C-alpha cells in the first residue's frame, strides 16, 4: 500500500555570509526526531519548500495528505501586529508568512494540520490570535518553560480538559507530564479554537483544537454540504522527542503515539472522501 505523505513545513537557515558551508545560501531542513516519528507510523515525511512562480502552493499541497508544523525560531511579533520587546525576540517573519499560507490553504483543501511547539503558536497566529513574546517577562509568575541546558529533559505537568478530544485519545487521563522547550506561548486564543490542555502550575495553554461554534455562519455552510470542519490541532510540547515505548528518561512522559495516530486517522478520513 502507498504510504501517506505528511508534508513537514521547513525550518530555515537564512543566508549567512559567515557560514563556511553553503555560504550565503538559504537552507531548509527537518529535525530527524520529527522524521522518525512520522516514519514510525508508516507514513512518509516530505519536506515542503516555499512555492515558486511555476509551482504554486496549491500544487504543493495537492501532493500531501496532511501538514505537520515543526518547532524552531520564534514567531515574529509583526505577524500578530505587535512590536518586538527585545531585539532577540524578532522571530522569523519569512517563515511565518510561508507557514501561515500553508496552514490556510490546507484548511481550505481539508488537509489535516498538526502543529508542534512553534507549530501551535503559528496556527493560533494564522487565525488571528496573539502570543506572549516571553512568558517569564510578560507573565512574571509563570514557571520556567525553557532551560537551554536541560533542553528536552525539562518537564512539567499539564491538565487535560474534561471531555476534550485530547482526553479521549488518552483514555480519560486528566493530568500528565510533558517536556517543555519554549519561552513563548499563546496570549489571545484565535476565534473558533478551544483549549484542550494547560500547564497545571501556571495555566499556560498547552494544546488547542479548531472547533467552530455551532452558530457560526461557516459552520452552517459546512453542515449544509456535509463537510467536516478542518482538522487543526496543536500542542506546545514535543511528542517527537518522546519514545513511544517510554523507555529511559521519557518513562514518565505522555506517550507520543496517540497524537500521531489521531492525525493519521484524520488524513485517512479526508483521503477517503
């Protein structure tokens, strides 16, 4: 059987005249743990380049069954009509524009979208939400969610919302441990999204899902045409860094497989249509 093709939004190394390899060239890359997570579920990760004049974004999206947004550099404050509070928080506006276009076009074409870390943030921004540029600066009572030394070994507890899809995926679990590798987070939640998990200690949003309100005009159109709402889901942690068998250091962390299984099920459903 043909493998599902999961498009990975590219991480960018922008031109750097000081770099010895590919000096002054733009590099696009995927993180290997993310590729392995996709392959572990018998799907093919496909790195998506930005569109060109002869290959528009629609043609690129036609070649994939779903979109997976990787982690990486900060989202640029200008992408949600804000100004950087510090120079080091200016983010990557070029990547933002590329990913926002991918997200919106995938939603229109009913291609499922899953966002990881930066991915949940850019999904929120794509639909009109905003971010905290630095949690500890703008919300001083928040815990430290990113420690460069510990990196993916830093963890904290999340509270999973009752009756959420995420809770269903984990057989009713209400609290779980996840890794924590971010200093930004969702501030204003985008319209028609619901929160499915928060950091247990400080309430920082950890998971969101697109769930249009029943009285929304677009939702009425979708019901009239018997078209399901687009699958748009994001988590603030990094499931791809968690071994599915929960061995070693990851023994206590929330398993990664249910999230990918749900994403693949959504792709299979839309492909069948």
